[in-house]
C-alpha cells in the first residue's frame, strides 16, 4: 500500500475523518467500536494532542472515525500518516470534517 497519501476533501481542519477502519461486523459490536476508537486515538495521538474521537454507529457516517485535534498541523500530520495505510485488510481513507459540524454532532 502507498503510505503518505494526501487526504481528500475540504481544506484541512482540526477534525480528521478516517474511513474504512471498521467492518460492518465490528460496527455492530459496541465493544469493538470502543476498542477501535481507542486505537484510533492512540495512532492519532502520535501526531499531536487528540481532544476527542467519535465513531457514529448509525447515519450517513456510520463506521467513520472522527478525531478532533488541538490544532490543524496535528490533524494534517495524522492524515498524511494514516491515509492509504492498511488496517485489518482495509485501506484507510482520510479527509477533513468541518469543525462546526463535529461540535454539533452532525457527522457526515
């Protein structure tokens, strides 16, 4: 797999959106969702201060990991490091989410 792939989507924000971290079976298991949320926080924390991580289990962004960083640089570094990386046989896709939507709990 290609590491260091540039994130797709809108301009960088402090909210990183990581797709393909969970399988449908994992998404259906609350313990698995929490374990992967913690793993994502750990992996992202290597790039800067993580303030929160959320994995919606329903709606249009079900199974997508949203990670809120203290600053944009940390989010960009994590996006570069994780984008294109393989996790449990799935290629991770990174993009940025609007901070206001994250704050409002509007995950898309």
